[in-house]
């Protein structure tokens, strides 16, 4: 069975949070970093991965996503800081500049 992931991304100023679900975390974050795949995340420049969880299956990930979306903003930040105290982009070194540019040009995973 395919794993599922929930993730939380933000912008450089950390003013907006977005919670998403996917079965391919690396591919989905690449889309966000290149500004494709979501009008909302593109509009607010949400590219920095703050938090993620791997779950046993996509259905569990969807349930967890819905749970987190109902949380207060402070609770979400507390969750993020429990594993990412420096609030750094966890995917900052996942892709080279060449990979990002190639994806932007050809929109291919």
C-alpha cells in the first residue's frame, strides 16, 4: 500500500501556513518551490517546508490533514516547532538549482 504524507509549508516571512497531503512528498514540494500545482500556494509564495509526517496510507494522511486544518494557528506553530525549532526549510537542499530550473521549464517530475 502506498504511503501518505501531510506537510506544512509557509513563505519566507512565515505569515501564511498551508497544510497539504500527498503520496509523493518530494515531487509535491518541488511543484510548490516552482510555483505550480496550486493557485493558493503560488499566490502567497509558499515554498518552505516546515513540517511533514509520513503515514501508513493515503487515507490516514487525509484524515490527519483534516484534523490539522481544524487546529488553531498557535497549535500548528507549536507542532512545527516541536521538530523544527529553527524554523528552517526542511527541503532547502533537496533540489539543485539546475533541477529547479529544468522543472520550471518543462514541468516534469
